[in-house]
């Protein structure tokens, strides 16, 4: 059994053929991670099948990753400490005719934002991805205001996911790690509301008064 078949052994897209295609596509893309889909696949027929798979309504990205998330949780078992690292990256599709894209760092850029949670051991052994938040920013209106979801929520939901893992695996110390953008009061309040189920380590952005003063 290949690594992809083992990792996706519980995948359920409602069709055995789709399940098999997901495994094959994972194998192909992992062998050539920097290549395009046509260059990763073996021939035009396989390439067409890959595009049909990706455009199928049943192949939601969360459904595909569910099997991997389950394996990641299993790999956490027996670990003393797991570090859950979060940050945001841009998926730049500028110049491509794709619907549903939004602006990136510059309003003229087009793409999506991805905010994953990557679990590793303190020895840097990768365990897998346990969560991901993906969205397209809305365009600014005539007043320069941008609507849509409150993007800071991704940090809060990320902590909630880590806290869920901590409750599911009480023998494992779960630590949430985030950069300066997560230094917001709402995150610390959310952790308090969840009884600090998971520890957190956040790079400071704001000066704060210490209990002893100063």
C-alpha cells in the first residue's frame, strides 16, 4: 500500500472511483510538488481525469482532508507535546481567469488566502495539518471599506481547533503558536472561555502593563 493510500484510507467522497482518484492524484502531485497538474500526471487522459475530479462538487477540500486530519490526530497519540503552528499565506492566481478570487496584498492582485494549522513535535517531526481556513477577500467599496468576514476570527477558530485536540487527547500537551497578528485580546479571551484547554505562545505586538506594574 502506498503512503497516499494509507493516509487516505478513510476517505469517503461518496464514490469509490473518486476515492481512488484522490489517492492517485495525491501520489502524482507529491512526486512533482512544484509542477503543474498536466506535468505531474501521466498523460492527457490522466490530466483530464484530474481536472474532472477537482471540478466535481463532491470533492470538497475539507472532505478530502478529513482522512488526513484523522491520521494526524492518531500520530499525536503518545506524544508528550505537540506544537500547532499557524500563519497565513497567499495563493496567487493573478492573471488567471478563475471565478471567486479576491484581492491580495495589493488590490490589483487576485487570489485566495489560506490559514493552516501545522502540527509538529518539539523535535520538528511533522505530524500533519489539523485545520485550515481559506477565504477570498471582498473588494473595497467606494468609501474604501472592505466587507465580508472578520479576518481576525481565523486566529480564534484556530485556537478552538487546537483546544478540541487537547480535550480529545488529554495525555498530550497541545501548544498553539502564532505570530504578531494573533496578539489580540479576543484570542486570549477565547482561550479563557475554553478554560485554557491548550497552551498558547504568541509573539508580542503590543506593550501591556504587567501585574506588578511597568
